[in-house]
C-alpha cells in the first residue's frame, strides 16, 4: 500500500506541508487519516524542533512521531533558489498547501500565496497563524496557552472568586488544526465544483473563541462578562468533580429534578429531596457550596468507578475523571480502535492515536512517521520526473540531501 | 455562490454538537433544514443566555447562535406519518446530521445498514458521547462527564493544586463544539468524495474520542510508551516559569522555554540585578524548581505594575511571548478581531440586533457569511416541505404541528 491508495474520502488528494511543532502537523495528520497523500517538505537547516528537542535521533523522536504518522518526507533546502523552485514544481502537482511558519516567513522564502498561485492557480493555500496572516496584531506569536488566553478561554477557567487558572497547557493546537482542516476541505470541495482555488487564513485565537461562542453571545446580548466559577453550570446542579477514595475523582452532572431525586436516593439521604435549599435547580444553584459539600462528603469514601457505574444505572450522567493511565488503558477506546498500530519503514511497529472518527469506507491507517527525507526519490523522481542523475546532482549541490 | 451552495442537509440534531455542526455547514451556504418537534422545538431553545425581555421559545441566544442560516420545519419524526415524511425527505437531501443518544437513529429507521440499503447516496453523521455502542457505564453523559472521560477534566488546569477539584474547562459546551467541528470536517470530506462516487457514508463521531484526540501530541506518546503515564494531575504539564500573572488591569500569560525568551525578557526589563544570577540557558538546561520560583516571584512583582495589552505589545516586539488574558469585552474591542471582522451584526426578529461570533477561517473566495438569523420555530414548515419534496408528499398538518 502506498500513500495514494489507502482509500478514504480524500484518496487521490495531494497535500504539501510546511509545518512545525503541533498544530500545523496535526492538519496534515488529519488529512492523511482521511486518505490524502501528505508530503512534509523539510529542510535540515531549519528542522521542526520536535525532531530535535531532547532527543538523540531525529528519525526516532516521539513528539514528532505523535503528530506525523502516515506522511511522506522530502528534504529540500529552501534557503536556495533551486530548492524553492523544486518546491514550486511540487506545488504545481499538488492540491493543498498547509503552512504554519512564523509570520511573514513564507513570503520571505518566495512562497507566498501570489507566488504559488502563479504556478498553480487552483491551489488551496492554508495559512495558520496565532492571529491570522494579516491585521494589526498579526506580527504577534505564541504557543497553545497563549491562544487560549487571547481567545477568551483562560479567563473562564478558575475557582470561584479566584484568579484565572486557565485550560491545560496542551489544549489548543489540535483544535486549531481541526479548524484549519475544515476550512481547507470546504475550499477543496469548492474547487472540485468550480475549479477555483483560494487562500484560507486561519487564526488560532479565533479558533479558541469559537469554543465559547455562547459565552460571547451572553456579552453581545446582555453585556455579561463571566467570571471564574469553579465547576458551576447555569442549568445543572450538582455539577462538578468530587474527590473519591485513593485520590480519584468522579464527575457528576445533574440536569433535572428527577435526576436529583435519583442522586439523593443513591446517597441514602431522602430528606434532601424536598429540603428548601435543594428542591429546585434555582435553590440548588443558590446553595451550591453547601450542595457540593454534601455530595463530596458522600463520594469521599467511595471508589470512583463503582460510584460512576451506580449513578449511571440510576440515569445520572457521571464519569470517573480519567488520568493518563486510565486513558491509555480505557477498554472502550481500545475496542473502538482509537489506538492503532503503525509501522515505519524499518519495520518498527508503534501504537499511536488514530482518527477520532469511525466511518464507512475509511482510509487505512498503517504507516508511521517518516524519516527525514525518506521519500526524496519518490517525490523528486516519481512526482517531479527527475532522473537519478539529476537527483544526484541536486544532492551534490546541497539542494536536497 | 458560496462553497456549499446547493447541498441540502437535514438536521435531526437537537443539542449543541449537532446544531453547531449544521451551523458550520450553513454558514458556507449549505441549505440546512432543521426538523423540530411541534410545540416545543429544539431543547436548545430553552437554554441561555437569553436576550432581555424575550419569550420562551424565541429568546435563546444559544439557539440564535447555533442556528444561523437554517430553516425550521416542525415535524414529529417519531410517529408513523412523520416517519414517512422523513423517508421522503431523505430522497432529496445530501447529508443528515444527528446528535441523539446512541440507538435513537435506529428508532426512526436510520441505522447504518438501512441507510446503505435504502438511501445509499446520503451522508449520515451521528454525534454521540461515546459512539454507537456505549458500554453500560457510559449511557448517560453531559459535556462535563465527557470532558472527564477524555482526560481533559483530570488535567485542567495545569500545575493544579491537588487539594482542589479539577476544573470543567471553558464555558458549558466545549466538548460539544469540538465534536461538531470534527463532524463537519468529516461530512465535507465525504461530500468531496461523493462528487465522484455518488455514494453516501455513515460517520460515527464520539465526543470522548474527539476530545482525547485533541491531546494527540501527548497521548500518542503515552500510548506508545514514550512518555510516562500515571495518576499525577500534572501528567500533561510542562515545567517552567510559564503561567498567568496579575496585572494592573487584569491578567497576562507569559511563556518562557528558550534562551531567546530569557534574553528578550532581559531587554524588556533592562537586565535587572536578579537576572544576572541565572545562567543564560537555564530555561532549556538548568530549569530547577528554585530558579522557577525565583523567576516567577520577580515576574509577578513586575507584571502587577503593568497594563496587560501595553506590556504584551512591548514584549512581543522584543520576541518575548507574553499575551493578555482576554475576556468577552476585550475580544469585541480587539483591533485584530475588528480587522478580520470576527464579529458580525445579525438582526433577529425577536432578539434584535447583536454582534455574533463568526468563524476562525477566512476563505478568500467563499467567506462564511451569516445571511439569515436563526429561524423561528416552524417558520419554514409549509413552504419548506413543499419546495423540498413536492406538495403531495407533505404529511398531514397534525404531524407538522399545523401552520406556523
């Protein structure tokens, strides 16, 4: 099987990536998981930091491998005029370009949208930046927690009356990536129907704001600015994470008075049902701290998983709060095939996270992340039609390696 | 013509994830036909935020946000006559979006096998909390419990105080929005292939899996055995001085992981005495807890005298990654959001004019646009059904809740 016949809805689509770290590579990964042929263009002088940071072997870097399975790698020195020429030749035979280099970098390389469009008029050109490619703040840069901070998420996450704590530091990049994939696919479909390509300009910060659209509507309609409120919810109470035995936590969300009665039944405290402090959602929200203390006192000595099962049987939404150990051993994630085995060109098998979706006629996920320049011969020879002698000459001149 | 003009999508969904998926398609021009229960409509009509002074069914700002550019048709698909109208509708649509609990689709005759037999051209996307076959201990779910089953709950926020409960994450519906986004990208990929094959597809989106996949960079390393797993709530964290600090007018987030960041900080602060005792590459090579604590103490002292937007601009100009912690008002005021027109003015017949958040991707040829506000309940019932499937096929007025 090659990258061009894995099946899936994007079989036959060719994607070129000029991406680094997490969010950009995530775009290529999702497109590859949908069946596209994804080619990373890498330059030894300007390697993705995930190939080098804290690892001895650039071809065996776990961080890089986590977001680059199922891709091809070609090594082209983009600091040379000939290298940029080769890349433009490749783009002439491709459908989508994804880049998340620093602001202005693609233009400095001579690979801006206008240059690529001149070679390939119907290219779908996906540009990813913290703030998008243009505008008064587009010069600013940052990492995932900056996206969440700027997009309005961090200010909503914290304990009641306290300073913002923010989302987990890892949150944002894959959401940014998935949003860019959606924009790219809408543009690809438009091209399929009209022949017209376009420029897709994705802002990481706006991706984050899209995850709190209803909070922004509250400001638009009522001028309301939400403060940190722990685990409170406007339409549910109890609603939170409660400590259990052995340092575990259970999350419980009670959405109706019926569920409240069922919870009180499980707690063995029927007197709470009609207690004036808890008899309605409004009352339970007003007495939220007292309510949380009662629930927490009950959960403290229980096993989180048993408790979640018990509550589920009573029709209440509850889940053990899963640690990283719980996640990698979650039988449901395994049985759905979320974790999949991929094999690299050296025959090394590795378990990784597959696509989140299941679909009929899905693309096969089978290959690991590429070694640097592993597919030079395929890209330069098979796609660009260069002879072995021409390829050797390019290597000798330091344009490819 | 926008990118998805001409596609007809039937929305059976009636919670946030499916309605958000439908919105993402509708804002690019797809014709979204939303089926709502006669009388009460989608349950999201009951959820806040509410526009001031509005009645029950048409006052939800949440519904207004999630259902721009859609048509509303009242139809009870769970009774025989409604089901027959649904079957007719399915012959005329390209895709169907649902987000009811697992098993509901089978109840209306839309399980994947039936679909393949009877409507092989339809792309059907089902969004559920745990996929089509949830285990017995995961039958009931809310956004919060999915967040916790996905690993994000346990690890929110970073550098947690172990005595305090893990936090729910931003807003009420982040897991639903994430799943809706994933669903939309799968639907569009399927429509792309369908242009050639004329074949539909069944798409099974699990919110738990979507959220877990959003930690792919760490989770893939963990499941591969390349990164430690364990009961620590800090398992996803990076260690160093990065964090949120109070400013004079709010909060700011500072990121520091490389010698270049340290050098930029020195430039910004004019190389104060306290920095001199740190090795130039300490962030990368000698990041001890003592140094982190001392660095954080000095940064806290400094930032509390600064204004968040001004200090962020000064820092960014020197290559230091420092940003403001924005709230909703900051976003409305952001010159960058104005430049990109992230907020769009929408006039709703009941709620009036408001600035709605739009989408994070600008497409140069086919930008997403909000051309119509969310529909009133049943606003398009009669004309909509007649246009879609022809007069004869329309079910009785009783099934559609009468004229609306």
